[in-house]
C-alpha cells in the first residue's frame, strides 16, 4: 500500500513537470490579420488647400488590433516613383478643441500649433488618410493630371498585407465656397449662352428702390477678393451704380456677433474683422455657422415702414467658406436695382 502511494505521487509529479516543460516550449500567442480586412474606399479626390480627413475607410474584419499602416511605393500617374510624400512639412493642427465660444483671436491661436506632417499621410493605427491644407497647387499634381498611385502596407505580429494601387487624384485649389469655378480648369463657368455665372446670396423681402418690385437672388452678385496677406475679413455692399452702400443701413444686423471675428471696424463703406482662418475653423455647429457646422452663416437685415405703416423686415443671407488665410473681402453688388431702405 505504501509503495503504491509513492508511485502515485511520483507519477503525478512527473506529469506536472512534463506539462510545465511543454508550456514553456509553446509559442507566444500571435495576433491575427484577417483575410477580410479591406479598404472600403481606394480612390480619393480631395480639394487641395483644405485639410481633409478620410475616416472609417478601413474595415479590419476580425484582425487583432492595433494594426500598423504605412504608405509605400508612391508613383505618378505615369508610374514613375516619386518622393512627394516622403518629407514632412509644417502644418497648423489643433492642440485643444475649438468650441466657438473663444473670446479673443489669441485664445484661438493658443489652441493651435505647428506640427510636422506629410502632405498626404495615413494614420499609423487606423488606416485613415489625411490631406493637409499645406498641400497646394504648387506642390501636388491635380486634375486634369491623374494624380498619384500608392500602396499601403498593413501588419501586426500575425501577418503582413499590401493593398496595391490606391489612387489620390486631387482637384485644384478653390480658396472659397460657394464659387462658380470649374473644378478642373479653374476657369469661371458659363451658362448655355456663354454668359459668366456668379455666386448669389439668399434674398428675403428686399424691394428694389427703382422698380418697387421684390429683388431675386439672381439680382445680387457676391464677389470674394483677397486683398492682402493678413488675417481679416471685410464685408462691403454696392448699389446698382457700383457706389458703396453704408453698412449702417442694415440696421437690424448684429455686427458684433455676425462672424467669429474680433475688433470690428465699421466705416461708411464696410465692416472689417480680425479673424482666424479657415472659416469656419472646423466643422462644428456654433452660433456663427449653418445647421451642420460646415459653413459660416451671415445675415444682414434691416427694417423699414412699408405700405400702410406695416413694418417690413428684409434679409441678405450667405453661407460660405474661406480656406486660405489673407485679408479677404466679400462684396454684395445689387447690380440690377438698389435696395429700398427708406420708409414708404
């Protein structure tokens, strides 16, 4: 009986040692790279001069995370290797979130800083792409050129895969929206009769002083003009004779909260703000934007006594973007008839 007991203990100990030895010889658990991991978008057409994010475009399947991504084998549309995305450049990036409630220009600027990034880069662990606003017409090819072809290498400890022949085919810069510029040629578009097309605002209840009739949007033209290299925005208004309209005539306009700008300077010919670019700074709904935060929204309003002494409220509205820093002017030209500001 004693012998059997010792045999049992010996066999149990031997089995335990064998199991420990085998476990030590087992390989580490490896990550898994799914055969079903794919890019759901493979051709990208951003507009140069605008920071553009392509999010949620890589489906990892059941792959172990994190994955590692890198752009490789960049070629021109003719197949020639290029290092256009090899070097990093200075780009303006957010260090803290913009809210739209910042009280000074300096407060906004303190939330941003220069970082080094490649003009076109892949996020190292998500596979998302970013085109930075520093990518301009002077630095990158754009349509009608067919742009660039590139590969993306993806790996973890469980495997490696190369996604070949993704395409970056940018459009040339368009410094502002809305515009009537052809996205490929950059020329102003024309209608079927060969007439130039113009940007028009939304016009509500504005009466022409000469005609006495309601003005339509097509009777007001909007012009965006870059006047210098500073960081300001000016609004101007012109009548049918191209003479300046005093902004004070838009007597219901809340000038101090019209845009997210600072230090407003009002004269008889315009209103100027110190601003940070781009406008809007990010896609975020604020009191200065449209409903989805994609564009700045301005409203110039006035009232007057109409027929039978009824007070009439009129509005001139515009949603817009400006992507390029500078001293910009937005001018509204009532080229067909001047608004009636006087009482009846």
